[in-house]
């Protein structure tokens, strides 16, 4: 299984913004869904946002709705997550996820986002 490559994590103050990016290798074909999960300390992994490529349908967790925006750069084969109005409870390791039409999952190793003053 190939791994996705994530970038953009870091330390930010509450109310600030970060932009995460994930590059899918060219070896992955027929991508159905691209998105982001996160795992906070002591918590399970949860869906943050995803985009269904066909039609550009987006889905967001209630906790991030209105603050986060997921988008895809088709030319670069990447998925991005723009995170605004960040809260301390957004602190987590964020994982990129890709699902192809065979229902096979691909994951990144995670990028840490810390929201703290």
C-alpha cells in the first residue's frame, strides 16, 4: 500500500488558520473520495471532511462545519483542508484519506495540528 504525503500542520493560536495539503501519488487511480480524519489525544479517529470527486460533493463533521473547507486541486492531484477560526479542541493529528473505486483505503502518516495560546 502506498502512503499519502501530508503537509501544513503546526502550532497556531486560537482563532488562527492553517491550511493542510495532501498529495496523492500517481500510482493511485480511479479516486472516488479524498478527505481528512483526525485523532485527538485520548480520542478515536473521526471524519473531519471529505469530497466526493464526482460532482464535488463535500461532507463535514458538525464540529467543523462553517470553519473548515475541503477542496481538491485536480492538476496537482491534491486535497486541501483550509482551517479557520481554530479552537483548542481542534488539536489533533490530522490524517489524509483517499478511497478508490475498489473501496481500497490509502492513508498518510499524519500531521500534527496544535491550537494553543
